[in-house]
C-alpha cells in the first residue's frame, strides 16, 4: 500500500512540473532584411515567455536571436528581431516560444 501511495505521489509531482507550460501564440513576419517574431498573451492572467527566432538567408546561413523571461500582461505583445546584416537576404524564418503563468 505504501509503495502504491509513493508511486502515486511521484507520478503527480513529476507531471505538475510539465503542466505549468502553456501554448505560446507566435507570429513571424519575414522580410528580406529582417525577421520579426511577435508573441501574444491571449490569456486572462500575465505570462512569462522565453524563446528563439531563426532566419535562413539565400546563401544557407542561419541567424538567430533569443529572448528570455519576457513578462506579458493580459493582451500584451513582445517582439524579437533578427537582422540579415552581411549574410544576405532572408528567404525563410521561424520562431518558437515557451510560456508559463506568472503566478508560479
């Protein structure tokens, strides 16, 4: 009985660490000289987001930028940019973000 209770507690305590992450709403705008990623908070509570923005040039180079612990109020936005610089023009761009509620 004690083993079952211990397994039950371990299962739920381990899964709660992963349950705090919520889906991020990221939109990416690709222009020849700059990649813009926008993270939006559609929830009724503040969230904290971290993520990366990537851009691939026509020569195959990949440029990247990161953002960490951006606090977003309800309905708020955060932006991240990658500029082409001397690499050339961008042909593709993508981003990922991981958010969690701010009250944890």
